[in-house]
């Protein structure tokens, strides 16, 4: 994985696009925080599919999943307001 600032990506977009074409992933930072990821079109489908494995098989506990999502968002909200 390649890490770059948003300014670096903006100023050298074709270089980073070529890196993605070569199979790399680019993590984009803004003010030192992760804000985006540049990945190939093929990887985007794989990434989405991987994140849905349990859901697609319908082998999940809906209450547990809802509770985990709520907890995740609460942690994210606390992090946003404490930063």
C-alpha cells in the first residue's frame, strides 16, 4: 500500500493512477488523517463482496449486527467530537 497526502495525489495524479493500475492501493491522507483509498475497479468489487460475506449467506443474527453497527457509529461519533 502506498500512502500519500491529498496534495501529493492532486499534483501527481497520473503517477498514482499508474500505481493503482499496477496493483497497488493508495491511502490518501488529509491533515494526517485517512480520508480515502484509491483502488482498482476490479478490487472495488472484491472489497465490497468481502465486506458482505456474512450478510450474503444470511447467516447472521440481526440484533447482534444492529448492536455492532450502533456501537461502531457511537465510537466514530465520540472520536470525531474528541479530536
